[in-house]
């Protein structure tokens, strides 16, 4: 085996292992311990973050910031990956903002000149726009860490001008229309709720909180199907039915929350049907009003009354 191939294989091996000894590597690669020591030194000079420990239980380990082995991309793949990262520049807050910028910089600078020229020509001809928001999202990394680690967070959450402390177990985070959202199991409500991340004023771990639930199989793609009936919250459900015209259907298709509620007929009209929380009546009333004559609320009576109340308040402003 040539030295260059051995170094490449060694890089992949140490990235895969959490901890190893020189003897283990020497046996695996069928070379002397002295050769492995020289190879490890070269990997360190190449940027692989190795850490050595002395003693009877010592050895080597790779730090958390591991260096990935070289990967070969086609030109089309390289361009696609660059613009996938380039699109994120519109977000002022990301859970990995600096890492994204660093990766994009490395990726661009290591491309051949003709590929860089092609990217430069395309930069101002393709984009993925998102609204510019003034909101701040300082806890995205912590929320994502808690979601992947199945951990419970204590947050201070502000909604409708009121702040409350809540224990939540995040499922994930997602961005939509320039805002970040965090679906999470809310221990107060006993079910999955979606939290606006800019309304989270503080967040952190606290060992005095409730034990984490087993949500390993709950993620952003199936969270609507998760239901828990163990909560002691006082929110009740009502059944909603809203008739939609063609424009109303198109407006609902642009809303992430509408997917489980939206039904479309063959002629392009449709309706919203499903159970909603009574606490969300105000939101759905304002949404229906915004659709003007493209939406007609059929039920529940509470939602019809909320639409009338909101419209009455709006008309009063113009007397």
C-alpha cells in the first residue's frame, strides 16, 4: 500500500473511531508502531485534531471538530452544494452560521478557476429569497442540540404580551417566511406545540425539571401525527370547517400549518377541516378575514363569532 493511500485510509479510520491506540492501528494496517506515529504526526499537520493521553489507559482520540476525509464531487454537484449554502446568507440567524460561511469559503476557494467563474456568473441569476426580519433568534443552536439529544429545556416564552416559564422538549427547528419555529413537547399542555423562536427570551438546562420523554421517533416530518393524552392542560378542541375559493386554496397551500387540514376539489376549490385549539380561534379568524371573499367560515360557532367580533373592531376604527 502506498503512503498516500495509507494516509487517506488512516484519516478515514481515525474519524470513524472515537478512541484508539498506536498498536491497534499498527496491527490494522500491518505496519510498525513507528510508522503509525509518523503518519499520525502528518495527519496532525494536515489539520486532523488529534489528542493524545498518556498512561496505562491512554491512547489517541479525535476531538469533536473532526476533519472529514476527502470527497470527490462532480462539477454539477459542487455547484449545487455551493448554492445550497449560498442561499442561507439571507438568514441573519442560523444554528451554524459561522460554520456555514467557513465551509462555503473553503468550498469556493478550492474549486478550479473555471468552476469559480461559472459560479460567479450564476450568483446574480439564481436566488432563494426570504423576508428580512428584525426578530432575533439567539437560541437556535441550543434548541437543535436539545432536539437531537432528547433533552428538556426551561424557557421563558412571551405570547400575547405575557411571559411564562415552560418546560419543553424540542423536536426540531425550521425556518418559514423569515421566522424560526420550534415544535416541542410542552409539559404544561401535555402535547406537541409550535413555539416562535424569537419569542423565547431565555432557554437553558435545569436538572430540577421533568424527565425527558422518549421522542426519538418524532421529528419534523411526522410531528402532526403525535398525540399525547396525559397532559392536564385546560385547552379544549373544536372542529373547524372553512369553505375556500380558488384563491383561498392557493393561499392555504403557502401555509405550513394547513397541510393536515386542507382538502382540494377537482375544480380547484376546497375547504379546511379538522380539530383546532380554542386558543387558536383568533389566529384562524384573522386568517379567514385576510382571505376576504375567498373563505367562508361554516363552523364552529365560536370561530364565526370571533370573525364577527374582529370585523366589528376593525370597522370601529374607521367611524
